[in-house]
């Protein structure tokens, strides 16, 4: 299945899911040290930036829309998951 192509630049798919992630991030602030919670917020911000449709997609010589870089998205997801795992590994959890 081909990746979706968006007509608008900076389109953020799955906005509702990002809103849920931010709620969870704010709830984790109570349990995580400030350093980890700051890193988690930065990772979520990077993830949100990585999943915006900014990559121009062309067909022949014509630009047909914008897409998402899978590599940037994968790196941002791995970073956020690693920080969440560190929070989970805390003894106070």
C-alpha cells in the first residue's frame, strides 16, 4: 500500500492521537524526574515535527503533493519510546 500524499504542506495527520500523547506526557510529569519529562516533551515535539507532511512528492516533473519522511519519523518514534522505557524503569514506577 503506497504512503498517503497530502495536498497541504505542514499537514499533521492523526491530530487526535497527538493530543492524547500530550495528555499522557503531562500525566507522566508527576512520576518522572524533571530531566526525563523535559526530554520526553522534546521528543514528542520532534515526533510531531517529523510527522508533518513537508517532503515534496513529484510524479515526473510535476509536484503532486507532500509526504512524510519515514526515516525521520522512525528516529523520532524510537527516541520517544526509549525515554518512556527509562521512565518505566524507574524504581518509583
